[in-house]
C-alpha cells in the first residue's frame, strides 16, 4: 500500500514535463540492453511512442543516422562505471522526426545498495537547438542576399583547399562583380541596386551543387567555390552565369582559377582570381577569364 508521499512522488515523475525512462541495469550492451521497463507521460507525448510500444525495447530504437556515436559511447561508459553524465543527444520520434535532449542518468538501488535500475532524465531542448542554429546561420550569411558572407568564404575556402590536398579534389573559384554597379546605384537608387544583388545571388545558387558554395564577398563582389571541378567545367559555369544574368539585363565580369599543388590556402586562389577579374575589367567588361 503506497503512502500519500510515495503516491505524490510517482505522480510528480509521471506528470513532469521532462521525459523519464527507467531501464533494467543489466544487460547494457546491444542488442538486448538496456531494456525499458517504464516511461512517463512526457516521453509518450514527445517521442510519440506509447508505453506498451517501448517497454521491453531498448532506447536504441530512438536513435538514428545523425545520432552522435561518440556521445552514445560516453553514455555507455558512464553507465558501466556508474558515474554521472550530462550530454546533449539527438533522438528520433516514432515517425522519424528528430528531437534534441539533454540527457542525464540516475542510478536506482535497492535497500541493500545494489544497482537494480537506471533512470534516464531527458529534457527536450529542440527549440533551443533550432534557435541556436538559426542564429549561427545568420552569423554566417549576408542578410541582404542570404548567401554566405566573407568570413565564411575564408573558412569554407581553406577547408576546400585542405580537402584538395588530402583527396585531390580540385577547387575552382569564380570571383566576380556587377559591371558599373556604382552607376546603377546612382541613377536607379539603392533599392534597385539591392534587387540586382539579390538576383545575382539567386542565379549563382542555381549553378552550385551541395558540395559548392556561394558567397557575397563585399559590396557587389561575389565568389563561388566549387569542389571536384576542372577548367572546362569552370568556364562553362562562368558562361552560364553570365547568360542567365544577361536575361535580366545584368552584366558581370568574372575572374576564376583552379587550385594548384602550391596553394596553401584560399588566399592564393583569391589573388589569382582577383588578378583575372582585373584583367577582364581593364580590357572588356562583361567577359570572363580563368587564370592558370
């Protein structure tokens, strides 16, 4: 017969907004352990699993392809050592929707001090993680065009050069600006000028694959970093961009280059592409030149 205080404790655990999962303490390792014996209402609500669907299963049913394996290893080691742990973990609901939790463990013992159950306390932090991601993305992108900014150009560019030296996937760089942009701003106004910049960004994004990135370098200057590309394809990309923009009566001059074994950072590619762009603008705007 439960006392009033014992009944209150159980009600508190069942009604709390944090998810609570109780599992057997043994076995811990896959494929059978640890076995779920009880979950609270919050777990059912967030995971979309009913209690009778999860009891008898292992919490591994909640994990997916993006769940961090190193974090799972830390949790498993903490359980075996019976030490405290507090980590963030990505789980998945019954319908495959990802959700983030803050995870901690309580070791539940019998009257003799023997470990009999493990209690996982899981707080849903998905909203916080999503907000942090949005803020992070805003910090990386140009607010007008929604492409990556100059700071991220150097970060992504140096990673691409590093990948080139490790995996021999050539890096292609197009560096370009809008011809007579100052005159456009002076005669048509800044609102119209902003529309031009947005259009350049939009058409640039249509050229790239998932492995490529578009950047607003500054003012009316843009850059595109391509991975796994050769000179002919880079030239074709430059032509495609100019043709697409010409349909909107926008002219851009483009300088480009391909990575060399001597390149140690994106700065050397940028210097070559910038020289190529200067060459175009000094001779005939609206063309492109790929520097070897």
